[in-house]
C-alpha cells in the first residue's frame, strides 16, 4: 500500500487535486495497487482554520506518508499577514526544508496536440523536451531577511543569498545523473559576472564536469538563458540552476508547452517526495471549474516514477494526457478554435477513463 498525503491548499488547489487522485485511483484499479489518500490543511486554508499555515499535524502526516500531493498555496487574502504567517513563507518553504527536498524537477515537454496553443512559432517549439533542475532549499528564499529604519525615515530591506560548495555539488551531481539518462547535455545557469555565489557555483560545476566526461557541459548567464529559451529552446536538455533563477525560468519555460497549466513538478531528495503543479492558486478563477488539472495529473505521474518506481504506470498517465489533448479537449487556458471546451472535472474524468480502458 502506498500512503499519499493530499494537501489541496488554497484557490484552485481544491479543484485540481481530486482530478489527480482520480488518475491515481484508475492506475490502482488497472494495476492492482492500493493507494491510501489522507487529506490535510496547508497554506491560507490552514491559517484560517488553525492560525498556522503549516499545522504540526500536517507536517507529521507528510513525514509518515510515502509521498505528498500538493495543490496550490497562497493568494491576496493572506498577503497582509506577518511574513512568517504568509502561506508561501510559513508553509511551503518550511515544508521543503523539513522534508529535505533539495531538488526540484520541472519537465518542460510540448505535447504534439498543443503546438498551436503556444504563442511561439511551430518551427521554434516542435520537439521541445527540457528538464529544469532547481536547487530548492538554499539561496535568497532561505537566506537571512531583515528590515532596518534609515536616518531619512525610510527603510532598508536585506535578503542574503548564500550557497555552500556542498549544496551546489549535491544538486549538480543530481543534474549530471539525470543528463546521463537523457541526451547527455547539461547547461548550468548562473550570474557569475556579477554575483559571488554564482562564481562559486560555476567553479564547482567546472570541477564536477571532470567526473562526467560523457556529458556535454555548458555555462550560461541567467539573462541569456531567458532569451535562449524563447529563441532556440531545443538547444537545451537538462538545465541546472539555483533557487530563484529556477523559479523564474520555469515559469517562462511553461509558455513553451502552451500553458503553465501543463507544467508538473517533483521536489525530492529526502525520504518523502512532494509533487505539485508549477502554477499558483489562481484565486481569480477558484470555484469556477476553469482550472487546468493536467499539470497536477502529470505531477501524479512523476510521483509514480520517482517515489514508487512505477514507470509503466507513470507512462500510462502521460499517454492518457496526450490522448485527451489529441481528442481536442481543452480547458479555458488552452482553448483554440475547433476544440471542445471542458471544465476541470470533465478533463480529469476523461484522463481517468482512458487510463481505465487501456
């Protein structure tokens, strides 16, 4: 039996996580696996109910589970809370740290049925298949933060960006191993012309490259990488980078796939992996059944692959997603002329039905 903690979170999280659960249940019925799902509060919803965005019982559940399925966290409703109580700071970051989730994997793959959904030309994006590996527990997001009053009556804010050789080696080795299983190309992204932390990053990558002569290693400044993702995305295989750069670049890369609603993610490194879509809580469409559940469903496929070592089952979910797109089913973010508009639940049902019938 596989024990899965389900954390719907805020906004559209409560609408998209049930669709991933449907897909996993269909896989279980098809292959004879038993999945135990236990739901808990996190984020703004948890703060509203308990005064804590990451209640101790939620953290305990995650530690005792085999994997965690997360919906989305945060929203304008909680933006004025003290920093340590805001959902992103008070829940998501400590959850990653407590579960030792240092590696964030975000695959950016264009499904053939969505070529015309991207804002880029077909000849630019056709065949795009990129894996972005983002260091997840260091950098600015986890560094010391403070504010001070200045003599002129204003304020000075400070965020400290820190990386150690150990942290860099850990994520870069992970990326090299991933590149070996793919097309043997690794692009390390930094800002070594300006930042001391990036200079250490680049030096560390250069040292490790000697251990991986079978992998082609390239270094690229983050501003150039953001341009190259639009100019020629097919040049990339595996991209490895630090926390904030990875956060920004993967949102940009999501547009290569047609919508950020198509970008899944896996956060791994400790005993328990966390799987979530890369998009936010989208409070403007929450409760309207407009949200695209496919990134969450694809995150469930990553759970099967990385936490449970069920490769055939993961591929079945991915094939089912490919099939519903070939059938012309589209949520509003993907809608094009001639396609069939469906809501969140209908898209999830279609994926589950294909899994069950294959």
